[in-house]
C-alpha cells in the first residue's frame, strides 16, 4: 500500500540504497544484544519435529551450497565467525550454538525491513523487494537451523 508519492529517481535510490543499510543495521542491532538473550528453546529458534534436528535441510543440499554464503559474523566486534567449527570443546560449541540464534535473528530482522518499502512502492515493486528479502535471507536462516541441529547432537555427545 503506497503511502508516499516520490519521484522515480528517489524511489530507485531508496530501493537499491536502503538494502545495504538494512543489512548493516540488522547486523549491528543483533551484535549489541547479549548472548543470553538468544534462547534456542524459544518459539522462534526451537527446531521443529519436521526439521529432524536439522537433517531435513540435507535434502535441500545445504552441505553443498552453504560454503558459498557470506559469513559476516565477525563484522562487528566482538564477533563470532561461523563459517567453520574452530574448536570442539564444550564452551566453543555452546557459544556457536547460541550464535546461530543471533545470526538467525539478524536475518529475520533484515527480512522485516522489506515492509518499509511498502511506503513508496507500487504492489509489484514491493513483491520484488519481498522476493529479494526472502532470497537473500532464507538460505542463511536454513544454514543456521541446520548448524543448530548438528551442534545440538555434538553437545549431547560431550
């Protein structure tokens, strides 16, 4: 539902220029929240039965394509890179487990940013913005949920 009447030029600038700002802001907001605020057992982060501990994502080929996704986990200090498991001790596994929730939160927050584009876009352009938000963030959410399932199994072994 378009609320603001803007020039085509300004709409183009906003549509392309705001996405990096939304990504950056979501990452910054998530990085400032304490790790204790990310509980893997809450409704948003808890793995559902259908996810089979993250194993369902293997049918989507997650092991093959996850390496191509960027990892900005350490962009804001003190960050936590999640590209590779750096240690197998309990402390690191637990930290990684919680950081998958932080990363998932970041991507949900980024997707929510697509709603802002409703203010000045026609319905068809908003569909493009939502499409971008989904394509850019859902694969990252899938990887975090997949990793959380794997980490859960590792933590049970410890």
